[in-house]
């Protein structure tokens, strides 16, 4: 008795029928594309190995609810012959109520040959043709066919990926157009607002989303799939990836701009900072504001300086907040507005920025933009002097000298004047000369007074020059 190799029938989603002459080159990539999406596809070119041809073909058609036939040019010409295999496949599928999807490749189907059986014409003709663009838009047209034909047919047939092969069906949503890859092989293309469906078998899958606009924006993850009777949602968020990349690139530009500025190449610094600032880098925005404020590498333009200070300040940059406050206080690029100045000084001061703490203290001291309050002024001066701010040290010394917000104490005044003076702050050096000249908080010492006046005069303090003249240089 002749032995027969048993044929184990697998469960398929799709059976592809095609004419080898002219159809093989279409059937193979279509099979691969559908399998990348998780479908089980039967193609006799791949599946038949031992010559048990007709039984395997019929059992495979039985095992697949969808019968797909590729209508390549002349694919149906030989169907006039009763023993033609393409005809026999179509007739068997019609007899067994398979769900038909006739494929019109690249809109090349020109109509049914006149001499094929009417049953084939009627059977195929009653079904909507799916246009698959093999020469262009291949993946897009397959996506459309999956969405509009394959999934609805499988659902009506009562077949799901879970029932046939285990796993789950995923609807993919994305915020940027991208390609979805599984283990490096492309599954589909997804666009915002589209309903793209992929099948993943039970197990762990290494997936990757690669942005169509910029392949550098990509996201990798491992997706664990369990048997799931319900459809699931797969959300791909590439925008944060893009934002991180752009931010990193802007950081590099900002650093290069600083290097150029430090080297005295202000024009190059402005060019680099402009690019980084436009990308949203707040350090570059503040630096660009400085260039416009001081006319470094560009024409001096206070309004443009304010524009860039504001962009950085609104992102929380304390230096820019202080600079914007200064512009409001002094009416540079904006109308003078002390209340607005206080608003921005406070934002920066509360972040611990010493210059802003000193400026806020000054506003309280003079009652500019806020109600005059020496105690509050002293509070903010102290916060700044704790960070070694020379201007605040001089201002706190002035509060002790005049007894404003604290008890008058010349010795304490000299202590803070000295700290600021030793940092090279000329106004404090002048105050040290004054204290030594008159003996406030220190023993009267004209030589020491002249020494401090000379430092202040060398720094451009005109009043110090007058006192030096009085004391005799």
C-alpha cells in the first residue's frame, strides 16, 4: 500500500489565487505585506512541497474565510478550460461561500474575457474590486484594503486573530506620520487621524515607530500580547521624542553661540543664538535679547531685546525675567511701568536669582511699583547678599547707615560696604572712603579714605575725584 504523507491543515485568514505568468511577482509581495500585519496567508507557491496538489489547495481554501484573486493581465484567459487551476480554485471558493476580494493591480484589469463561464463572471463581478497599487502607494493601498475589506470580512466570518492564531488586534493612533516596524520589518504606515489596524500574535514583540518626516525621531518598545477577544489601542507619541531631539540640538547651538560670543565673534553668536532661540531654547533667547540690548553683533534695538527677553521669561528663565523687569523699570523697548517691573523681578527673585532679589528690594526701598516698605527691602537685600551680590551688599550697608528697615548701625554699614568694595564695586568703594573720612563705623583715617576714594575715582566715580582733590592726592 502506498504511503501518503499526512497534510496538517493550518487555519488561514486569506487564500491568494493568482496566475503564475504575470501574477507571481504580485502575489509574493502582497503575501509578505499581509503577513507583516499579522495575517495567516496561504500561497501555493510557498506552501506546496510534495505534489499532493489538489487536496491541499481545496483544504487551504476551506481553512481561509477570505479568497483573494489577483486579476493580473490575462489572468483569466485560460479559465475557458475546465481543468485550468485558477478556474478550479475560483469555482471551489464560490461553491463554498468564501468571502471574495478580487484584486485589481495598478488599475490594469480591463474586463472579463468573453469565453469564460458565466458563473465565474457573475461570481467575481458581484464583489467589489480592491485596487492595490504595486508600482506606487503599495503600503497605503494595502492599509486601505485591510481597513475597508479584510477586517470587516473577518469579523462577519466570526474569525479573529485570537481565535485563529492567538494574540490581539490593535488600532494604532499616532501624533506624527510614521512607519511601524516589528523586529525591523515594516508592518504599516500610520498617519494622524487614520484608523490603521495591525495584528500581533501572542508573545513579546519588539516594535519601533519611525517618523516619516525625520527618521531620527523614533521610538522603540517591547509590546507584550496576550490572547484578547477585544480590540485594543496602541498609542504612539513621537512628538515628545521630536521635541527632545530639537531641544538637544538647540542646546548645542546655544553653547556654540556662547563660545563665539566669548571669542568676540558677535555676529556668529547672533546667528547661532537666532537658530537656537527660534527652536525655543530659552538661554539663547535671553542671550539674543542681550545682543539687541547692547548692540552686540546687531543694531541696538530695545524693542527686539524685549521681544526675546519676554520669550525666555515666559519659559521661566530667571535671568530673562530680571532683564525684562529692568526694561520695564527703565522704559527700554516698552513704556515705563514699575508695577510690571516688580512683577518680573518677583518671578526671578522667587527662583533665587540674586540680581532680581536686589532689584526687588530696591523697588520696596523707593516705593516703585509697590508700597514703600524698608523692612521688605531689607528682607530681599539679605537674600541677595547671602549669595554674595555686591550691589545688594552695598544697599544693605546703606540701610544700616541710614537706619531704614533696621536700627542705625555704622559699624554694620561699614561691614557690608567693605564686602562690596572688596569685590570691586566702585559705589561701595566711595562709601568706604566717606566712612573713613568722617569716622563713621571706623576710626577716622584720611589715608585709608584716600585709598578707597582713589579706587572709586579710577573706576569713574566723579564725586570720588572731588573728595580726593579736597584731601590732596
